[in-house]
C-alpha cells in the first residue's frame, strides 16, 4: 500500500502572509504622501500660468509697466517649478519617494517583494522500524521561526503529534509506523518565516 501525506498551510502562515501585504501597503502610502503636496503645487502653477498669460495680454494692451510687474510676481510659483506639468511633478515625486525610501533603509539585502520571498523550507530524513513510534524535530535556519511542518513517506505512518517547539525555531513531529514488520523511510519538513 502506498500512502503519501501532504502538508497543509497553518493558520499562522496565513496570518503572517496577510500581515506582510498590510506592511507593504505602508511603503506605497509613503510614496503617495510625498507626491500629493507636489501635485498640488503643480496644479497651482498650471493655474498661475493661465492667469499670467491673460494678465500679460491685458498688460500689453494697456502698456502699463506696473501691471507687468504684478503679473511677474503672481507667476513666481510657476517659475519655481520650471514649467513642469502636474503629471511631470507626480512622476518626479514618485521616483524621489522610492529613492528616499531606499536611501533611508539599512544597507544590505532589501526586503522581499513577495510573500514567497519571506518563507523557506527545511527538511530532514525520518526512519521508523516496524511498529515503531518516534519523535522528529526539524530545525529552521538560524533566526527564522517555524510556521508549519509535515512529512512524506510511502509507508503506513500516522501522525500522533505535530506542533512547533516551545521557542518556535523548529517543528516537532511524533510519528508511528503501523506496519509491524517493514521499516519506513521518508522526509520531514518545516516551513519557516525569515
């Protein structure tokens, strides 16, 4: 008889994945927070350009140098933006926001861009003699926490216990071989969070 047991995602893994996407949303919010004030300035500048053009035309008709000076003062915001449109200001702010976020983060590898980049898997061999019960502990790499575990074998093996160790750096499996004679070999797994 061939029996293969699959692994299931644990509730802790699902909660950790949701938390990751919530945390990644904060970075996007920071970029938007930077872009909105610059976009407002660009819109004010666009309105100032339209108003400036109308005032210059009126000033040319009247030929009054005092009015020309007033128009030049009201167009100073447009000049500060260098004639950029609202779309150009938003694009610049988005790039600047991302560059600023990278510059302020610590040196070294950047955080994972997907949930898959935060999860690793470690495995260890299991072996049970006929009618034997044994415990197996599969350790996560250093600094990582165990989220779930399981095993794969082609024998008549049942799970008597499956849980994280007390310090959550490994997964504990308590297995029993139901075959009274034949030994069983396989692999035990632990899913870890970086």
